C-alpha cells in the first residue's frame, strides 16, 4: 500500500474513532466519587493505586492511604508519600501475616487500621482514599465484608476510593464502579529475578 | 468450626505459605533491571507506572518519563512529577492522535519522543524509565518495533523500564521480564460516569 493511501486510511479511522470517543464523553457526564477495585494475581495493583495518589496530589486533592499488609521492607511508596503534604498515611503494624502467624494479633491490627479507614470514609476532606491490600484482610476474614461494603457505600458522594489486593470478594466487586483484574502473563520472579527496588518494593 | 480450630488451621496455612514464600525468595537472587510491560484494556496501566515512579523516588532513584500520547487535559501525574527532583519528564506534544488526525505530524512527534527515550536508555544514571503509552505509538506504526526492542535490550543492565499501553506487540512481550494484562471487569464510564480527576486524569 502507498504512503498516501496509508495516510488516508489512518485519517478516516482516526476520524471515526474521534466521533465515537466524543460521543462517549458527551454521554458520560455524571460527576461523583468512584469506587475502584484492583484485583487479580498480576503485578501492578498497589503501584496503580499509588499512581492515582500522585495524580490526585497533582490536582491539589487531599489523600488518605491505609496499607493493610506491609512487607518486611520499608516500601518506596511509604518513604515517598509520607514526606508529601496533603497525604495521611497509615500502615497496619504487623508485617506479612505469614511472618506473624498469629491470627488474633492480625485481627487486632486490621481492626485498628479499619478504625483509621472509617475516619477517612466519614470525612469529605479526603478526596481520595487508598485501601491498599484491603482484599487480603477480607480474604483472611480479619474484617467483615458486609461492614466494609456498608461503610464504602455510605462515604461522602465526591470521595474516590481505591481498594487493592488479589481475590476481591464478590460483594465488593458488586459495589464497585470500576474493577480491573490484573493477570500475570509472565513474571520476572519466575525466571529467578528477585523483587527489585522501585518496581516491587 | 470453633475459633480455636479456625486459629490453628490459619496458623498451619500461614506456616506453609511462609515456607513457600521463603523458598521462592531464596531461589530468586538475580539482581538486574527488569523490563515490565503493562497492557490490556483495563484501567490502571499508566497509574501503575506512575506508582513505580513514586516507589523509585522513595528509594532515591533517578527516573525518566516519556509520555507518548497525551490527553487534552494536563494530567495530574504530569503536574505532580514535573515538580519533583530526580525526574526528567517529556511529553509527546500533539494531543490524542484522533485530535490531530495527521499521521505525518504524529510520526514526527513520536520520533522526537523516541530520541529523548534513546538518551535515557543509554544513560545508566536513569535507574527507572517509564515509556507511557509507547504501545499505542507501536500499534499505529509511528515507531518500528524491532528498533524499539533492540534499544530496550541494549540498555544498561541495572536499568528498569516500564512500558504501558493496550495491545503490546508480541516482540515486546517476548523481550519483557514481567508482563501484566489488565482486564476490564467493569468500568464507571460504562455507567455514564465521566473520567474523574485523580482517578483517570
């Protein structure tokens, strides 16, 4: 195919695409806070939530972050966002649950993190709330899913919430506006490459 | 089931899980830069890349960002990271391609962005390089996929690169260490909710 013909086809395709996009944007006019769930086994769930924190801060929004499960290492995102104005940052205190192996202690830590979460979910001053790895706390039944969904549903109407973690429960998916499942196509870990700073940590 | 029995089962499961995780961490000891591809139609690809930027900055790393396709709006991530020390930020200048509808102009803009990318991919001082929406530029053949893969493969050994965008080409997936496909389970846009600041923008 000649370059001219390629260009003409491209232009026609892009015009059709623009018409479709414009129409969708025209149709989607509701402004309100969204509940976004990032789940699945693939890499990128928590980092995506933290990218949204950066985005929100770029718009001058106030942000709350609660990390439900913390790694052995201090994470880069914690280092970074703790130092930034406009962010309240809470980390559940106990390390990975397979480090503590004490269910009662995990439940206490999760409930304390949930109390902080409830403060944020009742305060319209938080325009974005990130509940990182909350799905793990739900999966282990440290928290009650109905109680969590009820609090999310009752939050201020303009507040955005992002929940991350594999195995999101059906009731949470039902309540959410946007749900992404992240699938592993391949992972460096499988090839013997350890978790890397700035990527996983 | 009694609480005691639930606790005991939990402890046993967590001990097995810890053993598996410890073994995998033991086995995965290679330290090197990874090439990570975030693709699929689901929400979270670019935000995930920007979360990794935050992570990397939290570890004091130097970061390069090239955004291949820019929205009509100034994005939150651009506002935010342009103001942060340690980040070089370049945005391809032309807006959405379905706004310009001029293939030659898009190709020139993509090549200029690729020249900036090449500088980063040749400089070990950049410890993380984010090529946001590069897959779109490849999909439209603004850039040659073989040239791109060759440059990525020849980059400094400790440099991490994150490439985002739907429809990653097979050659790029083949070259990557970690690939996540983000699948739409549902999207607020489908329910008539417009793109929200801090979430999409």
